[in-house]
C-alpha cells in the first residue's frame, strides 16, 4: 500500500527531531529515520496494529505511537507521539 503523512504527522516528526537534536544532534535524524521505517512497515503490513477500530485505524506498538488509518489503497499517518505524551484525542 501507499504511505501518506498528514500535515500534523509531519509537524510531529519535525518536533521530535528538534527536541532530540537539542541534546543529541547525532541521534535526532536516526530516530526520525526509525519512525519513518516503522511507518513504511505499517504500510506493508498494516495488521501489526495493537488496536484497530472498525474505521480501519490503529496504533503501532512501540515507545513512539504511530496513529494511522487504512484506506483502500493508502495508509495515512495521522499522529506520531512518544508514548508518555498525551494523545491528541484525549483533549486537554
């Protein structure tokens, strides 16, 4: 399947990169590359999700949560968050 990132997911990746780069500039691109590789793996085998809903969305199990939706020919990444952070759907 094709892989797409919503604008918010791309902003999440940029935020993760900037945060990690403050203290460890060498590891920031490595972490983002690992997240992108995991997203590609989701597109290849989207049934890896720990939790899937009837709408076809899921959460990839790792320290980084990758929230995605499975369409007819594309997997769309909605959010990328560290597991300790509040989820966007949990509100303030």
